[in-house]
C-alpha cells in the first residue's frame, strides 16, 4: 500500500515578513495579505496554518539568504520552535538553523560534484530541482546524474508559482522515469483539489502549497482527506 499524499505549506521570507511568491520574480514579491492570515508576521502565518490543517511538514524559503542579501536566522529559530512537525529549509548554500532538514536548490549549485559535497555535509537533505520555463536552473548535468540525487526531490516550477498554469505533471513524470526509486514533491502551480489529486495520480509523494492556501481555494474541507 502506498503512503498517503503529503501536503506541505510553503512560507517565503523576505525582509522579516512572509511574502506572496508569484512566478519566481522575487523583486516583485510583497508582504502576504490574505483572508487566511491577519498579517504577514511569520508567527501569525504559522498559527493560521496550524489551525487550518494538521500539516506534518513546513517548507520555508529564506529568500534573503538565497539572494545573498541577508538571512532570517533568528526568525527561523523561533519558527522551528513554534512548528510542531518537521521544517524543511531552503536558505541558499547553507542553513543557518539547527534541527531542520536542509533543502539544496539546484539554482545554487555549480556542478554535480558540488551537490555530492553538500549531501555529504548535510545528511538527509532534500534536493530542489528548480525549473523556469521547463529549463533547469543550475548545472544541466544534474539531469544526467539521477544516481546522485537524494531520496527526497522537489520538482520546483518557479514560473508556475502563484499562477493559474497548473502544476507541471509532464516534468514530474519525466523525472520519475529518470529516478523511479526517488520520492518527488511537486511545487508550483497547484490551484485546487483537482490538481492535488492529479499530482497523486502522476506519482507525486506530495505537493508544496502556497497560493491555493492563501486564496482559500484549498480550505479545511478540501485538505481533510489528506490528514
């Protein structure tokens, strides 16, 4: 029997606030304003997510760290203590917080060997294969070296984040053919419950959610079957 599809909310941090990610265009991101959360304070957003659904994992992207303009180490340490489950952290070349599962974004890698080195240093890390317009950001050779990939892989379609384009199921299927023994989480473009179901049918281990939660297109009723 296969494991149930895992739903992971995504929180993007920039300049101390949770921002709304749209299309991977980070220079246009603005503090989150939505009906689910009262404000864009990270602790407020985490509380709203916990009330919404018993999520087991939280994905956090420290966009300042990824862009090399700063970091949110103090805020992340507090979020780690506030979140009852596991926290996956994408913070660029290295995480600044203990007790989290690091996410290694392909956009931060130079070579396949640099992935080997970081996986040796960060045991249990997740690889995020970052795509824009179907093109991998990072060393193209990564797609010819699936044997190097860790057990957990995110299929991140940056240009689909916050869009109405839908998730890239074709890319998910392509990567699963390359590495059938890996587990894949689909990120970018998930709009509603039908997209979640389609991702599961395409073989995803889970999906990473943001806009569909902020707009309440995925509410408690739609999420309940995945508790």
